[in-house]
C-alpha cells in the first residue's frame, strides 16, 4: 500500500511538469512546427532535391522528429557555420533559439498534430531551376560513374560554352544530376584550350585533379544547400567568347554505384557590371606559399597571414576554404582608425559545407585596412574528421589528405585602377611568400635533398641560384633592397605570373 | 524473510521473466519483402542470427550497404543467418532499396517494431547478434565510421560487429556487448520516444 502511494506520488511528480508545459504552450505541428520546417528545411528536403529524405507533411516530420531535434540543437542543421559576430549575413540559414526550443517542446509533448486545417500550405517551390529557366544550360558532355564506397572523388569536367561573343553573367545556378552524391563544386573558365587537352588525354570522362587548374579563372562555386549565385549590387562577370567552362565536382560515394551528369545554368545580362569587383584571398592562392606544415598529432596548429589593402573597397561576401583538419577560421579587418571588424569567424569549420556568407550591407574598407586571417588545424587522432589514421605530417597540397587554407573576400571598387592596384599588392604578397619558401630551401638545393620531380627541382635550383646572386653582401639574408629586386624579377617570371588574384568583372 | 526464501523468489522471478521473453520471441512472426511469413527468432540450427535494422532513406545507413553485404557473404559460410529489418517501409520500397544498394539478405517488414522492442534497437542502421537460443549477444553499431550526423570517417577504425561475431563463433564472450550506433532513429508509433542510447 505504501509502495503504491509512493509510486503514485512519483508518477505525479514526473507527469506534472510535462502536463504543465503541454497546457501552457500546446505546441502542435500544424500551428508551430510546420511553419518552421516548411520555411527552413523543405526547400532541400522534398522529393527530387538534395535532402536525403522528405519533410513535407505531418507524417514525414513526425517520423524524423527525434533526429530533427538533435540536429537543430547541435546546429548541424540547417547548415550554417558562421558564428554570430560584427556583421550580419543576408543568407543566414540558422534557426533562432526560440525555433529550436519549439521543436524540442513539440517532441516532449508527444509530437501532436493539432488541427490539420491549421497547417499552412507548402511554399511554392520550383521543381527544377530555382531562379527560372536559364539563358544557357551547360551540361556535362558525358555521364560519370561514382563507385559505391571509398574516399571522396574529385573530377574536372570541361563543357564548351560555344559563345560567339562576350557575355555578362548576373546569376549562375547548378543542377546536380545525381543529388545523392554531388557534394560541392567549383566553376572555372578556361580560354587557353588546356582543359580540353587534359580531357582528351584522360580515358575516363573529364580529367583528374593531378592536372593543374592554374591559368583557369575561378568564377565561384556551389555546395549542397546553397542558393543559386545571384550577384548583388548590379555586379556581373564576363565570360569571354570561346571560353570553356570547367566544373570541378566533389563526389561523396553513398553506398550505391551511381552516375552523374550535372548542368550549370547561366543568366545573362545586357548590361555590363555596375562596378569593378574582384576577390581578395588571404593568403593568396589558398595558402600555397604559406609554408603550411602540420605535425602529426598536433592538436592546435595555427596559421596566420595579414594583408594591407592598398585601396578603398567595399566587401560584400566572405568565404573560407581549407580541408578536413581545419577547426577554427577567422578574418578580421582593422581599419586605419583602429576599429576592428570581425568579418568571419567559424569555430565549427566543416569541409563538407562550403558556404558563401553574404553581408547584409557592404562593409567599407578604406585603404590601409589590415586583414588578419587565422586558421587553427587539429591533426590529432581525436579529430574525427582527420582523413589519415594514424595522423601523418601534412603539408600544402590539392588532395584532401593535404591541407590548405585561406579566407576570401568578394569586394567592389570605384575604379579599375583600384582593383588593379589591389591585385598587384596581392601578387607582391605572394611573391614575398614565394621568396621566403625558396630561401628556406636553399640548403636542400646545394646538397641535393630537394624533393619533387626533375622539372620542379630544376626550377627550384634556378630560383635559389637567382636569390643567392642577389644576396650581394653574401650574408645569407636578403636586405629589403635585395628583396625588392627579387620580387621584381619573380613577378616577371612565367611560373609566378599564374599566381595571384583572379580577377573578372 | 530469510535468505533461502529470497533466493527461491529470485529464481522464480527470473524464470517468469525468461518465459515472458521466450513467449514474446516465439510469437514474433513477420512477413518478408516477398510476403512469406518468417519466424526470425526460431532456432533452425543457425550458430547466430544478425539483425540489421535499416531504412531506405538514411544516408548513414545506405553508406554501410557494401559492408553489410560483405558481412552477410562472409559469415554465411560460418553458419550465421543475417536478416534486414525495416520498420517504416512497404514491401515494394524495400525490394527497390535492396536492388539499388545490392543488399543480398532477406528483408523483414516490421511495422509494429516488434523486433526493435524485443532487442532494444533504436537506430537505423543498428546491428544485433542473437545466439541460437535467442539470447542477445551484441547490440549496436556495425563499426565506428559514423561519428555523428554529417560526420563520417573515411574508414572505420573499430569493426565492432565483426569482432563480436568472431567472438561468438569462437565460443568466447563478447567484450563489448552494447555500443552506440549513429544513424536515423526508429520511430515508435506509440508511447514516448526512447532515450538516446548511451
């Protein structure tokens, strides 16, 4: 009898907070949950789209309820990796703490549907192209087969644009052929014919990542869940006539052999770009000359780089790039008046999600502004993203088992001269890093330890010889004057010309 | 109340629980994807049975398909029966999934989640090893490649299910009987949602 009383009391204790919560709020699917899901999840989570399952009605959402609470609470979903900071982003996809709590309360309350008549209709989604039928659709010329499992696959595909005149582009949209496996892509333009040559030489469709994309003009990217690229502020970029589109696709095998044939849609404009614009990458060329070397087991390896803007500009978007080991990435602008603006900070960098973060309002960065970039890498075995087990020493390289890292601002200028001066400053920055790297390796050349293939070894020998010759006082140091001469020489050399800011407007 | 009485009471209680479970186990009859009635837990001379709780739409589960097929083929020779268990799909959907992902094991439809309730499975994919007498010898992940939603190692470091199966077949106790699987949750139609496994 006593026991019964006790358990009854316990039961009351257990039930009362639940009942209280239920009565006060009475969270229901139709009234509270459907608007959150339909507005924030369903655009990807519906049949035929990239979300792996549909969230389109009470039944499908109820079934996934527990998972939805978990991934929204840990902010895995919706995908958004920028920490809240000094600037607001116009494409912020994250849910508010109140929305996340509502989802959790609904599950606690037993996932009630409420009155089905109250459920809002699904928003009007487009079935294929999200921003309307493009003016030109460029589709991969062949289907590419991706195996069922194993490491990720990168592949470049060349698509002739066959343009008979230069065209200004105002928006690009990517349409994955096999949304289950296409993870992210980068677009380039090639006017040299090199990409076609690589494609012809490679037996399989497209060509491999071992071929350099140097000389191609980077024009943007797409990742799972991003919106189509619509350039803001009347900006456009140019596709020169005769250019080929090179699409670099990153595939994730998903347990089943699949084939992909993706398309890119272009929206053209009769008007040229409203202003000159470009990208400012710190450090340039994804950190190739940064001298990245991350020791196996190092839990917090820091890379830093700073660049001073030579001209005024207005930044309108930011994007970070590194591979699997990066954890924290930051870009801060310190204005000439000392004011610091954090343009991007992510403590949850995830290689699988490579978002562009668009500023709600352009950020004015006067000449003399210093951009400080910081990336922290975790090359320990406890980093679940570490692609190598046990960890190995990692250097800069294009494979995902290598590392790289930089943060890129998209910025507009008043004049072409400002843009050109900014590009030149970035090339100067890169040339300086290049000299540092060669100078570091001058001992290797003398004793024959220089690694790499014959051609690169030869190039290194020439470069070291040149720098040694410039070291007039032979003190194994380059004075600022000697360095200036070296940079001038290097900037004229063919194999550096391909580095530096990639500009288009 | 003396010790003898207490001891006897425990034995009776244990027997009662055992018979309860035994009864439940024998009564589990499910249709497979071709409509045939199957008693998945009946002793038919198999050394062990592996249940794979699966769903057609979970990207993590689908990623495991080639490994599941390898386990099915490899352990078949050693007298292990493998069964897939689907709680949320219709026969045609299961058949298509098995074809698409080249899954070569018999698939059961369990809309009332009887097997999940019997074994305590909560996730898809989750594996459960049953001894020939129906004893639960292992329950949990197939291996450690999935870390959390959206984070999957390029290759597993610990192959828990294979280790457990090897121990069972060698007549050894399973070192780690329960592990935490990562994947999509089995949706239990009524009652509260089960807590996340530890």
